[in-house]
C-alpha cells in the first residue's frame, strides 16, 4: 500500500447526539455562550454529518462509538487511544470532566477487538496521562510519533508509547494553551511534509521539528490558519480534509499535490476541536507490518 492509498482507511467516529459545550477545560470553550444559542446543537449535528459524508465519499470505512448522555466530548474520538499496527493503547484523561469517557472507549475497543478490527487493547501505567492520538500524531514518513505534552499529557507517556509500539517518540512541549493537544498544531502529511504552527511550540520544540524535517518538507502556518485549526486535518489519499484555511495555505498544499477539502466545523471549534479531533484512524501501519495482510484477532 502506498502512502497515498486510501482504500484501507478505517476511521472511528462518534455521533454528536449529546455534544455540547457544557464546561470549560480549554480557552475555546464558553458554556454560557453555548447555552444561549438555541441552534447550537442542530448546527453541530449538521456539521458532523457533512464531515461523515465527506470522509465516506473519499473512501473511508467508518466505525461508530455509541454516544452517551452526559459525555459531550465523547465525539472527539481522536482522544480515545493511540492505535498502530492493530494495537490499541487506551487514553487516560487529565480533567475529571473527561475521565468518564475512558470506560466507554474501552468498551468500544473491546467490541472492535471481538470483531477482528484490532488485535490487542492495553492500558497506560496508572500514573501516566496521555490523551490518545490527540497528543500522539503518527508520522508515516519518518516512522515516529510526534507527542505533545504539558497541557493535557505527561512527558513520561513517551516511554509507554515507545514500549507499546516499538517506535520512536519525539516529545514536544506545547507552549500556547489554545493549542492544548499536538493535533491542534501539527499534521504529518502523507507525502512527507509536516504542517505545523511554530508558535504553538517552545523554542526547543521548534528546534526538534527542524532537526527531523527538511526545510522543503516543512509547511509553517500562521496564526490565522492556526486559529482555524487548519492543522487539525484528516488526510485521505491526496485529500486534506479540514474545517477551513486561507488561500495561501490552500495554494501551498496544491503545489505539493494535495487538494484541500473543506467541511466547515465551527460548532466543534467552539470546543477547541476540528476534523482530526472528530476521527481516529484505526488502520495505521508501521514499516514492519505495512506490507503484511491483516492479522486475525487475538484474545
């Protein structure tokens, strides 16, 4: 399978039946504003449906986590786990408001395991916090994870990820509370580019990116596109699916062989999330197994 082959793309999502901005755990969230907006929930449902339809048209096979009353952020399935080579490392959340999601995500992955979609489901050490793929972005070109830490995940989580998957983990401290997860500020594109918001990282973090990504593979985005969460994109083949971006970034991506597919998600930006946050790829493969057929499920 080539890097731009999307035929085996498998995505986990959760319908926004109970989505709302009902508490504030990042600077984007304003529960009072949400409560005053009588059309907020209906708008979110339409936007999510459009994203789901767009991904399906692009060839993704989509599995759903059942929505649960009282868990508004369950819709952000990127935070559920880190998944690579059919192995699942379940998330542990920083904030009490989201910890109740953990048991529901575990149940969903046990069901996927029973169906043969994944092989193993494991937990983090008890004293480690890591909010799934939201803070652990797989870079297929470099065969490493870009892991964010500080606001929502522990730097020590890098050891658990490396032990679980046997891959390099580059831990970068996040420096701006608006970009509280790695996936809000960095996207590893399938042709090898890394699209990122430099201001979201510390000086050391920016240096670590520059050390590993050649200048012609870096796509630095500005604050306007950063605040659109343009880096929070889903890549399927040559399509880069995002809520929106400026014309300059669209042109840069087009020059590199990508087509930007916009599906506006303003309701979810009100919670600090966008397209990547609303999805979790289940089909990621490392070099060691990328050429092998899917393995049978194991107990």
